[in-house]
């Protein structure tokens, strides 16, 4: 059975709230036909699917569109380190 990302995002948001795991921004769920927005919630795989990560909720986090886009194929730990390094520079 095929499930849309929207349903999955809603499910995880109910469990864990709507803050982006990387930047903490409050996100909203995209609806059909809406414009892309930095605060749009996206599903992010902790272990990328490309290297065998599962689609189970335990391997999924919610990230805002901007963080997901910035992370790209970077490992999650690497992205978090990079964000922290950038934060230290800015602060
Ligand atoms: Zn974010």
C-alpha cells in the first residue's frame, strides 16, 4: 500500500511536535498546490535510504524544507556539526 508523505509527516508531527530537528523552526504541512516554502515540513532519513536506511518512523525525523535542502546527501552527524560550527561563528 502506498502512503503519501503528507500522512507520514502528520503522524510524526502528532508524536513529536512541529519543530525542525535541526534549526527548531516551527513547520507547517504542505498541501497540494501550495508554493514551496522554507518552513514546509519534510521527511528526513536519519540513515539515508541510499545506504540502507529504513522507512520506519524510528529512522525518520521532520526537517524544514530549507534544512533538508541544505543537508542534501550529507550524513546527519556531519550536517549537525556543520550547523553548530556555523552557529558558533555567528554568535
Ligand atoms: Zn530547519
